[in-house]
C-alpha cells in the first residue's frame, strides 16, 4: 500500500493520501508505532500509536463487553413462596449488576398439562421486577419449559 490516510499522535488528520514511508518515518521520529486502525477502506486508515497500549485498550473493551452475561434462573411450577422470593431476589441482583437473565420454568411429567400455571408464575415475576427490567424476549413455550429473557432497564443519562 503506497498511500494511507494518516492520523498523527494528537488525533489530527495529516493527509488523505499520505505516503506510507513518510508516515513510518514520522512515527519512528516520535517513538510510536504506525497502527492500521481501519484496514477495510481505500486507502486504509493508519494512526501513530503506542501499539502495546492499543492492544491493552482493545482487550479491556472486549472484557467490558464480555462482562455483561446471560444469567439463568430456573423455576418449577410448584415453587413455594419463600423459594420464589429467593429466586426473585437473585434475579434482581443479576439485573442490577447489568446482566441479562434467562428465566426458565421446567415442567416434569404431567405438569405440562397445566402450562397456564407456569405462564402465570413467569408473568408474576415480570410484574414484580417491572421497575428494573425490560422483557427482551417474551415468554414462550419451548418443549417442556417456558423461557423468558429479561434485560436491565436502561437508566436515562
């Protein structure tokens, strides 16, 4: 690649079709690396950066994205009131921790005949959490279980 779109260490655009060898010599003179930040354009965008720091920041961004996970809470149709409160409290903690929560209610044996009880239980959980959660995937029956995915409510910034 004979030419690049070159951005200097201060973030200012030096040239649209800047010679690659000049960009390299400029980076060596100031003790930085010439890093290709947008390779899929013509000409590619290159920036004067410390490559080690660039890799560290990219890894840190990836870690933040990975941090928000899909947690799962498993319920049964005949759950007791105290057990329900424990599951509700744990779901609330997950949502406040900025995680998505998959609530799955599994039926065994003939319990599947009373799927209305399961949907009522899942809807009760959504109503109890409506101040802090958003339904990302509504309750649906998948085989012998009911699944719903809840996400944290976005707070206005």
